[in-house]
């Protein structure tokens, strides 16, 4: 008796995370390893990430060498948590180098590796004509990503991102404690300024990937909070 057709096994999925040494990036790597959506999670960092897991790979390289060092590798979804040290307070030159140029370089490397989806952190109020350097550079970064013709692009636009950082643990803890009281008061256009923890922002990134929406999608305010629920598995 002839054997029936052998069903093709789904190809193991791989995720890249750029900026995994940061607050949100580190939380994202841990979440992806717990969640099990990917057979391989690769953190692309300039410094070693002290983490061990059978599905985890840490590729340590200079971001200026992304295209060369990642040639021949493969990923399905690429998560970008890159951001200049100091965030909104960083100098314009550093913002342009990290938040724009390196983000675009990572996106191009991911596309070359076969990524069908890019999830990137931008900022609430991002606009190329904004008066503030931080929002202006983020707006220029978003415009550059749109020109790359990515099959699926998810742009997350949070307000302040909260979490314990070196030198500011007490202040950050206080802000995390009061954020549930402050956020409901930020309505209308102010909703884009709502505070979010790094852990919740990481969950929102996973939620965007799980949504499987095609084209270019932007999330801020309430929509961003809904993604957090999906990423945390409470949808």
C-alpha cells in the first residue's frame, strides 16, 4: 500500500532584536523566550547580553557592520528597540545617528535576511516638522522606513517609557506608581503622551507581531495599550 503524502513541516521562525541592552529590548528578549512564538531569538548588540537559553543567540557586533556581519543569516520578524542614550534629552547629532541612521540600517539588514515584518519603537508626536529634535528625528526615521516598502511595518509611538534605569531608580519607581492615575487623564491629543513601562512596551511589540496585519500600521495611546494585552497573552 502506497504511503500517503508527507505534510510539509512549518519552517522554524526566527526573530531579531536590536537594542536588546536597553530597558525595552531586554524585557522583549525575555518575553520572546518565555512566549515561544519563535524557535530562535537573536539579540543583536554591541555589548554582551548576560542571558542563557537554548533558543537564544547573542550576535555581538558594531551596528555600522550590520549588513556585512549578518549577511547569509535569516529572520522572519525584526524588532527594533534602538535609541540614543538619554532619549529625548540626547543631542540632535546622536539622535540622528542612532534613532534614524542605525534604525534604517537594521531595517535594511532585516529585509536582506528575509524579514516580512518590522516592529519599531518611535515616539508619540513623531513628525518631520516637529520643533523638538527628538520628535523630528523620529518622524524622519518613520518616513525613511516607509520608503523601504516593507511588507508589514508596525510603528509604536509611546509617550514616556518608564522603568528602572541607572541613576534614576527612585524617580522612575515613583512615576511607575502614579502612571495608572495620570494616564486616564490624558485624553484626545494628549493620549499620545501616556506613560508606559518598558515591559508593557515590549509586550506591545509582540502583540503587533501576533496581530499579523499587513502594510504600515501605527499605534499610540489606547491602541498601544490594546497591543500590550495581546502580547501578554490576555486577548
